[in-house]
C-alpha cells in the first residue's frame, strides 16, 4: 500500500473533523481526524467529482 499524504483537517462544529489525502498512485482518501486507519478510498477523479457535485448543491438535501 502506498503512503497517504493527509491534508490538514476540515472541521465543522464540535469534533466533526475530516481529513482528505492522496497517494502517489492516484488514490484519494477521506477519514475522520484521529481515525486515519479507517478510511474511504477511491480515485482522485471520483473525489474531484464528489467535491464538484457538493459545490453544485447536489447534496444539499442531506443537510435538511
């Protein structure tokens, strides 16, 4: 397994902090801060699509 380069955490209210990371072979990772050994992994393209879709409002219904 390749080494994950984690970004600084993105934190909301309370303790809801998430980290995103990438490796040198094109994978992207999302984990809860402090639990980086338990992550969701997909391609960088999949992460890019998810971020763009969230920014476009496609997940707003989850916030209601």
